[in-house]
């Protein structure tokens, strides 16, 4: 039992050390959106694209961008502005393949401005059931948004599977829809949040999307899609650090591998609230208590069932006077017992029941007479 206390303290130390969140090296404000990670030419195209989208027009003369630069601008704008939920379905990238340059980003008019206005109203109405207490800590506000989305969305493919209309109004989306909806709502409440795209340990050929959100003084990973357990919201992928181990895999290098983090350096460890720490400590105390009880129980059970080992060969009783006595404890032994009633030792009786100390007196021989 004395050894158990130090062991319990060591276990507590090892459990609580990972709870300390290590701040990142990034300077706050360096990167707040994907736009901040673009070069000067891309930023110019990005701003021109925003003007075009607001006016439902095409953006031409982009040949100063390579195809890869143009793609980065296209997706940076789409993920930075989830409020333009029609962008992906209404705009198409055009390239000059021979010269490996961008040509334009064309508006195809799939939705009219009137249709988009109606969809915007539906999105606003859907948010009425979301109740975020802005007086609470960042952790609780972000958890409320996260849980609300998990409860509202089903993982279903469809026309709006990657935008906020599908996620918030239809309640149907894939990972892109989950992550853009989370980013959209987080920004509504003043949190910097970006969509991250890459792949996971489950497949290096199927793309996946999740988030980086700035809260509690640092950047943390959130994967709302993988936390949607159907009937309830899991928090397994909520506010994780880059080195957080999930299912034995480091999150940012072995679990979720991003194409780019846009220059953001996330915290290394998961963020734990005081509530989480108290729950973990309580769980540790319960585990140690159960362990102690089991050790005590098995110790007592073993002691209760232990057998006193006695000599395999019974001892031979000895005479004292005319009475047989136990050779172990010296108590007298009755004629009817083969064991000592005082100490329980088994005995054997001597072959002769006569006390060897007693001798038989014989008459002396008589001398004869003539």
C-alpha cells in the first residue's frame, strides 16, 4: 500500500502535464484570413474578384497569374467568404493551358440575384435557434457553435454540399459545408477562423476540410465533421493542438495533413478548460480509488483463504505418566481422538499402549534344598 501512493501521484502528474497548452510562436494578427497568406499579385486579383462577385460579373485579364496562383486566389476567396455561398456554383476558372497562365474567372449566372436574396433570408432565419452567450469564455462560445452544427447537419451529398446554404438551411453537407459553416458563424461572433484543406490518415487520395480557429489566445484545430456522431456531438476533434495525439497519431503530422496552414502556427497542445481538467482529475481519483479497493480486497481474500501448513507426517504422541500427550503442544489426548483437540495437530499413537517407563517386577528364583 505504501508503494501505491507514489505510483498514483506519478500517474496524476503524467495525466495532467499534457493539459498545459503551449502557446504558438505566431504573432497575433500576422494571419487572420487566407488572404493574408497571398503574395501581392494574388491579393490584387483577390480584391478584384471580390468586386466582380458583388456585382455578379466576370473577372478577366488574369494572365499575370500562373494557374497555381489563380487556383489559390479562387479557393482563398471562396473559403474566406462563405457568405458568398453561391460563388462555387456560379463562377468557373478559365485557364490558358498552353502558356500555363490564368485567363479569367467567369460568372455563369446559375442563380439570379433574386434567388440569392431568398437564400440569404433562409440562412438568417436558420440562425435564430443558435444561442451563443458572448459573456462566456471563448471555449464555451466555440463549443456552442460546434455542438449546434453537429446537431443540425447530416453528412449528405447534394447541390449545396460544400456551402453554408446546404449546411444551415438544408441541414445537409459534406466536410466543406461543415467547415465553411463553422468559419462563417465564428466570424459572426468575432473569432478569426479559416478553412483548412488536405487529407487524413484514412486516405491520401480523398480530400478533407477542417478548421483553424483563434480562441483562448491561440490557434486550434477543429473538425466538426468528424465530431458529428449523429445523435450527439463529440469533442474528440475540438480545439486540438498540432501535437495532440488522437488515436495514437499526432494530429497535424499523422492524423490530419493540411496542404497549407497559410503561415499560421497553431498551439502544440489541446486546449482544456477548467471544467475538462476537473473531470479528468475526478476520473483519475475514481480510477485510483477503485485500484486501491481491488488491491485491499484481493489481499484480504488471499489472507482469508491461506492454509496453515502442518507437517505431512503426523507426530507420535508421547506418554507422560500414564497419559498420552500431544508432542506439539503437550495437551493430553483422549482415547477417542486421532488429533489434538487443543492445537489441531494430527497424531499417531505408539504401538504399545503401555508406558515404557513402567517396568514389570518378576519374582526372584527360589533356591532349592537338598
